[in-house]
C-alpha cells in the first residue's frame, strides 16, 4: 500500500491488470477528469488537498473494485483483505456506479408512472444516482437549448420531489407526451406549477398541480460532444 496517500505507476498498472481495465477507466470510476488521472498515472503526487483527495479517490475505488471482483494484491480472500485506515474513513462518501434504464421519449409520453417507465427499457446508461427507480430519457426537441440539447441523455429521480429551479420531466394527466422544463411552484400554497423553457421561442406554461400525472426532477446529464 502506498505511503502518504499516493499511488506509484507500477501500483496503478498492477491494479488495472488485475481488474482488466486501463488507467483511464479506473480514473473515470473514481470520478476524476482524464487529465487528472493521466498526471497521477505518470507519478504526479502534489501536496494540495485537491490532489490528495484525488489520490484517495483512486485508492478507494481500486480497492473496492478489487473486492467486488474477488481479486486482491496479496491473494487474500476479498472478505479478509485489509483496507487501510484512510480508505475505510472514505468509504461512506463513495458513490457506486450502476446501470439505469433509458426510456424512449415516446414511451415516456404514454407512461402513468415510473413503474411504466422502467418497463419500457430501450438500453441502459451508467449513473451515480442512488434512486432505485432512476431512469433516463434521450431528449427530443429544442425547448431547453442553451442548457440541454436534442440527443442528450438526462437521468431523473422519481422518488424525489422537484424543487424550484429544478429541470424536470412532466406529463399532464389528460395528455400524451412529456415536457422537459424548468420547474417553479407558484401561487397560493404553491398549487400552481409554472414550467419554463430556456429557449426564448417557448413561452412559460402554468398548470394546476393536480393536472399532472407525474413530475420528476433531473439529477444527471450525459452528452456526447461528437455524434
């Protein structure tokens, strides 16, 4: 185990070989930017708290992945392989990556709730959302341009209540189709919902709260820079 919360090139190479992944993938799973992981993989240690936290993230992720895959550096059974103190302290902050279903825009427009949405699986996408019922939509339309574009994948958390300013996916009870908008609760006792677009060509729309079949807040955005 490295001293001073730093990883050496040989250690990263050994970890990646045992897990069958490359350093870039290890860094991605640790939540690091590619450039940061490249520096670490080439022996950059640094002394700033940000660098030290990045190194701890990589250490933690590597050990957890080794345990999950049943491999350890010393050949010990995963349940017996010791974790250093600093990693144990960091474990509660570790966010696992999992797959959530991607639902088509059309299917979302006919769904009654997230149970219907989850049954309309087209594909899956990795997410750190903790909501067991999280799902993703591939955006259509241009009403949220400047923030969200057609083709972006947005992940929603149906077990959380939307808050003012959240981007949400909403479906009216008496209409097919879904709306991707900025959410505002207004009026007496917040019984009116105002949905706003970032594209100025679309006017805000207001509805009574009881008019909606569902309103789910967005928690994560995935975008391909080249399609």
